[in-house]
């Protein structure tokens, strides 16, 4: 936002057709980050730049596994 008190981080995971994957998917997840004025902490832009992707990765990993776990080839677990 213009005041610098918040922001958005997104993580996208998709297969590449040229790799001939056994499953094809494209998943995008977003999180809104907002500064809490009552506490001293890292500024949102610093948090987004250093930890934003790590915040969402476990959730994206779980979605990929959940979408593929009943498939013919078993679940895909992202490293």
C-alpha cells in the first residue's frame, strides 16, 4: 500500500509442458501482510523481501500433494 504498512506476497508453482510431467497444474497463492502498529517489528517490505515466500511455501506444497495424492502416480511432494 502507499503508506508502506502492508503488502502482498504471491507464490506460483506450475509444471512445464516441455518436461512432459505426469500431472499438469498451476497453483498461485497470495497472502496479505499488514503492519501491527501496536508492536515493534520488521517493516512489511523487509518481511516480504526476506520471508514472504517461505510463509506460503508449506501451504502450496500441501495443495500440490492434496491434488495429486489420489492420482494414478501418487502424491507429488515439492522439496
